[in-house]
């Protein structure tokens, strides 16, 4: 009987450890410098369960985009509540990932204060308001600066992946 109790206790402890290990924090993964280790959310799009929106990938994004939850955009820390950055990567050439789009949420009051103070926290990339819901503002930062030679195959592929603010709006379901 003592053996059964020990086995049950061990099983309960193992189950608790498994449950804790399987829980994910609501904090973004910010410390992983190896973006290649990031797994695509799906071949159809990205679901942000914290904020509750879905971003449907355009057809040409299906095999060349990686997503990372981070508060960095073009080398600068953003003061958003939640942020996901989508990177273009040519897997055939094993190219260095280049940021294409960031989706960030701000509290309405903070967003209004940022606008009053005319602080563009993204540097050269102005944010585009995508939607407002439950006192949150969802904005998109779109990288229009091609990191590759525009005449190169890599540069042309990157340019084909850049979305307009309207395309981002149409791809969001919130």
C-alpha cells in the first residue's frame, strides 16, 4: 500500500510539474536573440490570445514569415502593452530576418497622450491606427524601408511582402 501511495504522490508531482511547464507567461519572449528558433503560428495567420485579434496572412506570406513577441521595432524599445513583430525571411537563402510589420496595442489614454505630445516612438516609421476596442488601440508599424538592394531578387521579394495600412486593416479580425 505504501508503494501505491508513493506512486500516486510521484504521479501527482509529475503532473503538477508538467502543468506548470506547459503554462506560458503573458510576458513576451524578449530574450531570444535567435529569431530562427521562432515557430510560425500557422500557415494561415496569427492569433493574439492576449489582446484577442487574428491577423490573416496574405497569400504570399505563407512560407516566408516568422513572428516574434517582442517590444523592439527597428532597434528601439516600444512602450506598448502588447506587441508582435512579423519578419520576412528567405528560407531558401537562409537570409537574415528583416522586420516587415509590428502590431502593437496601447491603452486609449496613453495613445491620446502620445498623439498630443507628437511622440512617434518608432523613429522613422509612423504608426497607423487599425482599430480601437475596450479602451485599447491597435496600431501597425509598417517597414517601408527595404533593407536589401531594391534591384536585387531579395529586395524585390521583400517589397512584395510589404503591406499597406488598408491591407493590414482588412487582414485583422478583432
